[in-house]
């Protein structure tokens, strides 16, 4: 896809892409420059991946876009070069390229310091010698304005002198701070003379002992962005209140081309988006570090960790992580994401990569009593038995002694158990039908062996004579199988929101069964010699990967990346097994205690409302709604009705589906029946977006209000003044005003300074209160100027 086509496709995807497209169309910026700014104080996690996919994605989608990798290393105490290295590796592994644009905030320390002196000289900053406690106390509260400390009106020269001596190391930690002089009565507490610099006699991993004063994030970050000419500075929602300070710093840093000041054209703007929070895990680096330091996990790359390194080791691919980030989208409201979404993306990706093989985790010996002594038969087994259009097979040896899964045998089978039991038959995948004739036990009464007979006429799964064999199980030949270690990973916490409530005891919610190690499982011989990092699907068990740290071709260690479909766990025990030679996955999962995870998962087809099943098919086949969205939209009658009503109100199905699945907060989706709004109103909103009447960021504002207090979308748009002005007459009036007020610039433009277009667009946009449809405005302006 060409960049323009990809930019066009990107524009409607989320409010940030829409904003970037608008900013480029209006000439506000001539390219998009983003940055991913991690602090090197821990490993990257999947929340960072969301930010990486967004920032690098924008750079890729829009012509001349660029994304910087910048280490925000302004805090000496916790940073380390080992984190720098792991972060670079992870960003590259995720598939993103920063080219030459690798930066370190600490490289700007000298300039930041110079800017701070400038602020002091301008009367915009002062050295405060109060204690931390006194400063906090004088700052006031939300209901009370702050008071000046006795240092606020200290002469500029005195502040300058003290600040220089702070840098020179004359004072101990905490003796003085540098504060901006802004507004002690500001309703925004962050504007009440924020601290810009503090004294810290600490060793910096990159600057060594060159500095003993360090800038605070709120001061450093906007400067870093401005120096690098970032256009869109994207951060998570908790920084919303910091935006005002961000703008203040950007407005007050000195500009010019002398190499110390920031480039004059650089006016980065901050926009916030929702942080990713994933069920059953934590995202804070501080907490992840605690897990590592206390030995709850084996390290940052423990496959249970939500880190990129952990996911990679678990067997998750970069493609799956990117697909997940695309699936969850970018929105403005914080919600927790169901881990089922991540698992969906992982399965969807591995399905095409992982050949199917057989592995027995908890072996039970089966002796085939009527098998010719010493005989071995090679069965041809496809690697891709299902819907994956791939070819390839391998020989699997069958002999008189096999291992089957211990839980595929029941001495006293419950109703609906279709696997092996005394006197019963089962099909061995790709092999023969066997019957259990005798059960051998040890002195403790444990079953140690089954003696079975096979039916030579059933090779490859045929069931002659109308015989009804419901179950199919996996197996390996005992003499040929390769022993291996298998690590079964489960979610790290038992609680979907381990961070809820008291922060201190999140570790109490660790899942004690998050790792089960099977030291001696048996895998079919074809897998022997597999390199580390190779994917397989173990039939009926899940997707597995050879561990990249501990596995060797002659000593295999497998990690379970993800189980097979969740829905299968819910199939009623009485449901028939498959008789088509495919693995009967319905039998496998019952013993697992997975209940909490089923919250948002679909019920098995057998239990589901046939009307919803019909809609699921229709949404996908007729309306072209993507499978995952169609799935969400048919989870229950309420959401399906909501969607139907939106379409009935005239919304395009794809737009409505996207909005309901991606923009409606999950919290709202779960109580659709009690919302003050309904599908009809949301459908109307979708129609307005598609008609270009409002931008998608405006739509999000409207949606917020609908969810909170209902109403008619049209009224909300009018009341809030959100309607995009596309009306040519209205836009022309604004344009005429601008051209009349700036005859000199018009002349310059016509003489060839076409770069002034951005200026005109900005002026005209301001006259429409920011509501002009930028694309229309720009083309009308060009026409007027070239007339
Ligand atoms: P933590 O609180 O875990 O230390 P952080 O936000 O301080 O996280 P940084 O290294 O400063 O971590 O983050 C780098 C970038 O990644 C920031 O722009 C931040 O907004 C983004 N980011 C961090 N966590 C998430 C998340 N859960 N979802 C989306 N973006 C995130
Ligand atoms: Mg941070």
C-alpha cells in the first residue's frame, strides 16, 4: 500500500490517527514525528507495546513520518544500561525501526540546564530553599489556593547564584529546589510553581557523576520533545493534568537556531490515550520488579510475565502482539482488557505457524496384546489436519507398546466419557481403534498399564461395520517417543484485577498454580532435535514452543504458549465426540479450573441461542464484520440488539460494529440495558461520523455524554459546538477575512512562499472556532490564494 493510501486507511481508525490526518491536511505540520520514550528502569511490557505500535505505526502510515526511540533517563537512581539494551532489543523484535533516531534525554542535560538559567533570568523560575514538607504545605489544596514561600520573591541574581552553586555541588540533597514561577492560585495543582530541578548526589548510568541536580519529568519531557521537533507527543491518560504545564514549558523555552535553544518551528503537542490494563496481570514496572526481586518469577523473561521478553519466551510472536494491539485499538477511556483478546490474537497467529504433533504429558502405558511381536508400522500423519491450507506430513511409528494420556482413561467412566474405559473402544489418532481388555494395577491399587487389543481393519481411523466409536485420543509409541520437559503456564494472578484495592498485597493474589512443570512427558520422535523457539500445536493440548533459554535439540523443554480454544471447556460432557478422525478436543479440558476466565468467553454452540448463532454467521458472511467483532456482538442478546438498532438507525454495519466494540467502554457494554442511551442513538452518531459532520474525536466526546446522561446525538453536537463546518460559503467567509487581514502574507505566498499555507489554514481554522473540516478548508484556501 502506498503511504497516502495507508494514511487514508489509517485516518478513521482512532481519534489519534484522525487528529494526525487532520493536522497534516490543514498544514499545521508538514510531517508527523512521534517518539517512544521509555525510562530505562525495567523491561518493556505489553502496555508499552501498545504505545510502540501506536507511535511507530503512525510514523509508518503517514508520508514522511518518523518515530524516535528516546530513553527518558533523567532519574539516576533506578536506571541501568541493561534496561537500555533490553528495550532496544524488544523494540526491534516487535518489528519497528528507529533508524538513526535513537536519543537519550540525559544528552540534553546541558541544554536543559541552560534553559533553566534562562527561566530564572526571565523571572519565570526561582530557587526555593524551603523543605519539601514546607513546599507541600504551602501549595494549598484543591479548595484552597497556595501561598508563596518566603523565597518566591528572591532577587533573580540570588536565585541564579544559588542555582549555579546547586549544580556545582555545594549543597546536600534537598537543600534547595528550582521552581517555576507560574500561579499559586491555579485550579491545576501542577501549575502552582512546580519543582523543575532537585539536588540528587547520585551516579547516573550514562552521565556518571557529571551532575548532582536532575530535572523533573514535567520539565524535561516537553524540552526533549521540542528539541527533537516532535509533533505529536502521545502519552497515557494520567498525564492529562500535566498538559497545561507541558504547554507552559514549550512556550517558554528559548527558541532560535544557535544550537542551544530549540528550533523555532518546534511546537509539540501532548495528547493522551488510554493505558492498557490487562486482566490477571500487572503492568507497573515497579510491581514487576518486585516479582522479580522476590523470586515470585524466574526473571523479567519468565514466560508468565507480561513483559515482551516473557511473552517472547513463552512463544508469542511479534505478529501476534501487533495484531493484539490493533484489535484493542486506541481510545480515550481506561478499561481493562480481557486476557481472552490476547489469547485470541496468539492462537490466530500460531494456528498458521504451528504444525500439529502428538505429545503425552502424563503417560499411561498401553500394551497391544494382539500386535505382532516387535512389529513397527509407520503411519502417515499430516502436520496440518484442519483448516490451514498447508501441506506436509511425517511418519509416526506405531508399535505394541504405547503411551496415552492418563486422564484419557477412566476405570469408572462418568456419563458422557467417550475415551478409554474397561471393555470400551477408542480411536487412536491416525492409528487404530483399540479396546481395553484388562487393567493392571500396582500394589497401591494405582492403574499402571492397560492391556488392549487393536482392530487391524481400522487403520487411519476407519470404523467398519457401522461401529460407533466416539472418542479419539492422542498417543505416542513408547519405544520411539522422546522424553521432554513441559512447562504449563497459567495466568500469573488469580484475581482479574490484582491491583484493585490495597496496593500492598497484590502479591497475595499470585496464582500458586501459574506454573506446573512436567518433568517427563513423551513426544513423538519427529520432533526430536527441534531448535529453541520453534512452535508446535500438541494435538488436543494447546500451542507449545521450545524454550529459548533452556531447551536444546537433544534435551527438549517446551513452554505452553496458550491452550486451545476456551469455548471447548464448556461443552456439555454428554456432547458427542467427533467421529471424523479429528481429535476430540471436547474431552480434554474439563479438569482445569478455568471458571473466572470464562467471564467473557462464548458459550459452546450447543448451549447457545440459535438466533445468536444465526446472527454471528450473518454479521460475518453478509455484513463483512471481522470475526472478533462479530463474536463480541453476538455474546448476548443485549449487545446484539444494540448493534441491530444502530443499523436500523441507518448506521453502516462496519462503522457501527467498530464503534460498539472498540469505543464503547467495556463497563458500559456490560450494562447496556441500564444505559441512558441505546443502539438507535449510537447508530445516529455513527451516521454523523460517516457523513463527515463530526470528527471521530468529537464523536468520542458525544459518546461519553450519551453513556453518562443520554440525549440525542444531534443536540449534543449542537450544544457543544462540535459540528464540523464543511459548508463552503461559511468557510469562504472565514477565508476572505483572513486574506483581507494579511495582505502582505498573501503577496509573499503568491511570490512563491507557499509554505505560508499552514499559516493561513491556522488563521482560518481559528476563525471557525476550530470546527472547519480541514480538508475542505485547505482546498478552498489554495483555490483562493492561487486565484
Ligand atoms: P510504569 O508505570 O510501569 O513504570 P511508565 O509509564 O512509567 O510505566 P515508561 O518507561 O515511562 O513507563 O513508559 C514509556 C512509554 O510507554 C510512555 O509513553 C507510556 O505512556 C507508555 N506506556 C507505559 N505503560 C503503558 C500502558 N500500560 N499502556 C500504554 N502505554 C503505556
Ligand atoms: Mg514513566
